[in-house]
C-alpha cells in the first residue's frame, strides 16, 4: 500500500474570497465549543452537544491525526472569516486507502469531507466556500483519487452545499441511521472523482 499523503507538506493558511483555513489548535477550543454545544448545530452530526472538555479532546485528536505517519490521517481545519478574524466553523478531510478486491493493494488514497458552522455564519455560502477549498486540498495538493461526503436527506442545507461545489449524488440509503428524535433517516452519499473535478 502506498504511504499516506504527507499532510505536513501543506502550506498554511489557505485563503478563499472570504475565509482563512488553517489547522485547528487548542487555542480554538472556546470558539469551536460556542457552536458545537448547540443542539441546532449537532442535530445532523454524529455526536451530541459537546462540553468544553469534549471539544478540547476532539481538537487534540484532530491535531494528532494530522501528524506525519498517523494511522488514521485526518486534516482538521479552523474556518476564520477574513473580515473579522473570528473562527466561524471547522472542516475536516479524513483520508483512507482506496479499496481493492485484488491481491495487490490499491496504490491511491481517497477522502471524506465534513463541516460545521456557527448558526450566525450559515446561509451566506461560507460552508460551500470552505468545502470547495477542501476539494482543492484533496485533489490538487494531496492527489486523492476520490472524495466523498454524506448528508442526511432532510439536511437540505448540507445537500445544497455539496451540489453547489460540484459533487455528484451517488446514492440515497433508505432509513440508514436512527436520528436523535427517534426517527429513521435516509442518508445521501455524494462523491467526486479526480478526473471529474472541474479544476
């Protein structure tokens, strides 16, 4: 199997029209806790509301998984609004080897993206701007073969973000996950291959 992409070679910060993306640090705990403790933010996420200590642990794990040679590499980034310098969200790019059903392991890697923003930063296209930059990092800088994302079907805003950045809706898995309100949720899978990415 090919060695994992070297995240330490990436250059920071990354600038978009309105945002600055950079690796999360423990100095970001207060800012991240300010939205990851809100029920309306975590309703579609795989965790419940987080305490301050849980946010600190989560960021520490992301820092560790971003180090060279990490067994399960993951890039965890703070999303700052350039105009104010305020951390308004965080994004991640999780890496794994591409699957192989042959005797030879795959020689390439793929990624999965995710994002969360403070409610007062939502509705302005910032999630799409940050997620689009993750595609740049994944495809151009890390040479990934495929990038995917999941969004529950009832999460209209997140599905809209993924469509806006050019990802392709691959499947809807019916009643895949039990939601926090006790109802079963359909899960949309989105993906993009390197050759499909409009550079």
